[in-house]
C-alpha cells in the first residue's frame, strides 16, 4: 500500500501497525509524536493502530538539550 510520511510518498506493507513502522524507521516511540490524517495517535495506541492505504503521517522527533 502507499502512505505519505512527512510529505514523502512511501510503500508500506498492508495492515502495518504504527509501532512496526516506527521500528522500521529506527525511531523510539517514547521520543516521537505521530499524527495520522491530522489526528494525534496517542503513544498507547501505536501498537494497535493499523495503517491504511493513503494515510498521511507526520512524525516529529523530540530533541532534548539546553
């Protein structure tokens, strides 16, 4: 299936879970915020949220520092 990740079209496996996508991107789910189709997906739902054809995702990584 095709999704759009941070504005870039991308192929993804059918029924891919959001948590699986984050692992494939080598992102720590505790350090990102994810929006799917303009709605925030709470971290507690990453492991159960199944992506669908045409979903538009925005993934933002938190960076610490001072």
